[in-house]
């Protein structure tokens, strides 16, 4: 077994409630490596694990009464995570934030009211 796959398997085993199955996950990780060769797979799995710590109840737009019954498809979420990582890897950091895209409605320019003795400031956020 490749060292990258071996290290990635160890990272997957550290994710709480992840349904780890050796044969299935080795094939899954090999697919991820061939599909997204530009990413560092063990590093992305560790970032995914950290994201899950704060977002285990995240289910999108579902109502609150369905959150407890929602099952998480970890492999599908990890595949999407790696897909986004590969897509964002080549973009400058400024373009990753949707507020920085020209013409986006979230982009807003406003003038701060100056306090006595201060200059007028225009901010873009």
C-alpha cells in the first residue's frame, strides 16, 4: 500500500463516527488521488475532520426537527471537500470569497461617518 494512502487511512480512522472499512476506503482514497492529483489528501482529510468538529449538525436548509435523524454520508462529503480543494487551489485567495467578485450583490461600498477630527473613509467589504 502506498504511504499516502496509508497515512490517509489513519486520518480517516481518527474521524469520529466515520464508517471505516479498510477495503472500501482504500479503493475510495485511490479514486480520490487519481481524480484530484493536485491536492494533499491526508492534509485535506485533517481539514475535513476539523470542519466536522464544528459542523456535525449542519444539514443545509432542512428543518430543525430532522437534524437528529439525518445520516451523514461521509464519503460523499469528503469527495465534495476534495473537489472544492482542487478547484480553489489554483484561485487567488481574494477570489475565493464571493463578496470580492465584481458585480456580486453582497459587495457593498459605504462611507463611515467621521468622528470629530477624523477623515472620511470609504470601505469596501
